[in-house]
C-alpha cells in the first residue's frame, strides 16, 4: 500500500487536480461573463426602436436593426420578423425555436462549473482518505515505539490540505454557477417579454 501511495503523495496528484479544477472554473466563469455581456442588450431602447420601425411598416429596417444590435433577444426577434407574413402561431414557433438555441448558447459550459463544485470536495476527500491510509500504514510498519512523527505529521497534513483545497475550489464554483444561473434567468425573462411585445406589434399592424 505504501509503495502505491508514496508516489501519489510525493507528487501531490490530488492537489494538482484541484488546481486544475480551479483554473478551469475561473476560465469558464470569465468566458461566460464575457459572452453574457456581449449577448445582453438594452431591451427598453431596442423595443422603442423596434416599435417605431414596425409602426412604419418597414420589416427590412426592423430585421437590419436586429442584425445591428446582435445578442440573444434581437436574434429571436429577427426569427419572428422573417415569418411576419405567416400567422401568429408560425411567428411564435420561429421565435420559440430560436429562443431554445439562444438559451442553449447561454447555458453552454455553465454545467461544468456545477460539476466542478460537486467533484472538488470529493477529490479533496479522496486526498484525505489517502493521507489517513498513509498515516496508518506508517504506524503499522514502524510500530508504536518507533513511530515517525514527521512521517505521520506529513500524511495528516496532506490529508487536511486536500480537504481544505477541495472546499476552496468548490465554494467559489458554487457561487459563480448560481450567479450565472441568476443572470441567465434575467436574460431569458427579458427575451420572453420583448418577444411577446414584438409579436403583438406584428399582429396588430399586420405587416
């Protein structure tokens, strides 16, 4: 057992895994923040411009406005505008389909944060278990009279460090994941509200 655990503890494999999880979590969080910032639009300003354009009956200008603004909500509106000659159900269907795509893009890679948050404490616990196994192995091989306090202390320290490391990685990952979920929920609500208003405008003006 000591032969197996020795290299594992010497190379601090568990700590390396935790550091890797931490780096990955930070990279994903930053990437998602940048993406959400790019995809968000000022819905109030956008809706005012869209209302003016649709009241003028200019679908081409409305589509161009969506393409110029970019982002999740304009992409959904654009899908509905391209079906403006169809009935309400077709317009809603096109927007719903595009909405599904946009939500998938918003949630992309976010689940990895949740996985890291759940795995990191388990990896830390694995390191703790390995540390205790190493400590008891040291005690069994040396005997009570010849126990090496440095060997036992090192194994116990390793066990505690990996436990703490797992929590240090998991706690920020949980906070980051829930923040992203909340941010995405706000964007989705904005998407639905704006889409509903644009549908009403299209039907009322029957462009």
